[in-house]
C-alpha cells in the first residue's frame, strides 16, 4: 500500500518481511508487532532531497484503521 501511494511521487519504498527482520535480530521490533493482527513488515522509505540536505528520519508504527 505504501509503495502504491508513494511511488508516483518519486519515493522509493522497500518492504522487508518477517524473515529479514529476524535475520537483522530486531527483537524489540518483533515484540511490538506481536500486538498486531497484521504481519510484521519493516518499511524503508527514501525520498531524495538533494545530496547536501540533512536526512530526515521518521520512526513509527502504522495501524490501518
């Protein structure tokens, strides 16, 4: 859903599933996702603002309502 919404605006979206999350040893992330009915997915979203721009990092949890 994120890729479908963001790709037309030039945003790159990479979605990583449960196996990748386990390989990265992201135990705290997996613990949080246990409270959801949705499967765990880690999204990496990149928006290029220019080479000299400082990165903006957003961390959060998405809940489909």
